[in-house]
C-alpha cells in the first residue's frame, strides 16, 4: 500500500460517486485512502467476504466475477481507469457480491467503508452520489442482460470492438485490452464461438491479428451490432458463401 499521488486524486475526483460534490468534501472522503499496486491475477476483494472498503481504478483493468457453487467463474464486469466498484456494499455494510482481480498491472485506490459511512452521516449529499453511481452500474448490467438475450454472439463481438474505437465511422485500428479468453467470458461466449465470430466479421472488413484489430468501416460495425438477428444473418451469409466458392476454385 502507498499514499495517493496528486495524479491519483485528479482521476478519483472525476468518478460518478463524487460528481457534484465540493472539492473539500471529496478530499475528506479520500483522506484515509491508500493506493494498491497489483500484478496480473492478484486479488482485490473476495466474494462473500465482509465489505470493508470500496475501490477506484486509477490505472489498468480489473475483472469482477462470481464463482458458482459448482466452482465455475462468470465474468460480471470489466472495470478500468476512472471507475469505482463495491461502493454499494460498502455503503450498506453487506458482503462483497463478487471477487475482484487485477487483469493487468493495475493501480487501485482503497477507501475504508467505515470512514465512508461516517462521511455520509456528516454530509448526506454524498449518499446521492452513491445512489447515482449504483444506478449507473445497474443500467450497465441491464444492458448486458439485454445483449445476452437479444444480440447474437457476432453482434456482441461487433459491439465490443466498436466500443474500443473513438471514431464513429471510417477506418480504425485498435488493440484488444485483455486476452481473448477473458473477452469471451465477458461476452458470454466460448473461446471457439469468439473465434468464429471474428472469422465471420471478416465479411465486413474486420481483421484480427493476435491482439491487433483493423476495422475497415466502424459505422458498418456499429450498424451490425444494432441490427436484428435476421438482418445480421443476411449481411454475413453472402460473404461466407463467396469464401466457400473461392475455396473450391
């Protein structure tokens, strides 16, 4: 553990939990916070343990996942720079709902739960920020459930790749932020299904080479993610048939 730096505080002050709060209020909340430097696969919190703190990612990626009674892990969310997690259970004093683990070299701020509760009692406005942040997380999880129920695997992969690009249209090149096994878990796919989805997306100009991805037309990728499943099948099938025909020639 180490003390937070001025750069850490700049990132922390902009998270959803603290939006709208006065600078001195934020400084008071984070006063006892410490910075954790984590290596890949190093744990941050464990499912069902008492919630003793909440966390803010300063740099790197954190995986939130739940372990079923049978021992299988399900990825709930991937969290990166400028986002917080576990604030709801820290606020209510419950147990952690998931396990958090660093995916890359990661720096995380840890804020003690008991201090947070004292701050809320002194300044109820903090609770409004907490509720807003929890609402954002809930909205994100609802979107994930909708994706799993409505979108095909190819569409989920298309939307994930499109989210990595800052461009709305035209050509772009992006780097996958973490390994493909984790991407598959996040999108509710098997590694084999992810590979097939990448192959099918070649039909609209998406080329995946290890962790590097080149997208010929970002707008087309975004449109594919938003189309209904029937339209998607019609968009990708002609290319697949052409490839089969070319192989026979």
